C-alpha cells in the first residue's frame, strides 16, 4: 500500500507498508512537474523517483520549462526555478 503524506508541495514522504522505507524531499522548483505544470500526480512523481531517481525528475522539470520559456502555458513568476530533489531508501 502506498500512502503519501504531503506537508507542502516541497516536502514528501512515501510509505510502503506499515513502516516508512523511502523518503523524499523536493524544493518547490523540483515539484513543478506536479504544481503548476500538472504533468504528473504526486503518486506518479514518487514512482518516477523510485524507478529513475532525482536526475530524471529534474530532467523532466527542465524539459517542461524549456517548452514554455515565457510562461504562457504555465504562468509563473520565473522562467526557471532552482530545483533540488533528495530520495532515500531506508533499510
């Protein structure tokens, strides 16, 4: 069972089963794939991190920003934002 606890768009925790075994933390720039771009759900973003790691998440965020550099499709205050992602597998 997957359960997502989101304190804000920049902090996430993924729980598989009764004990947390993976955790992730994102800057608001890295979470742009979900909000405001709406190119993924939180569940899809976490699956992306789990399957491909933070590098792929950041690549997809940058690709979306490049498609809409003027912010017409996805209005935003900055063309590009700092983007950081950490994903930990606890054992």
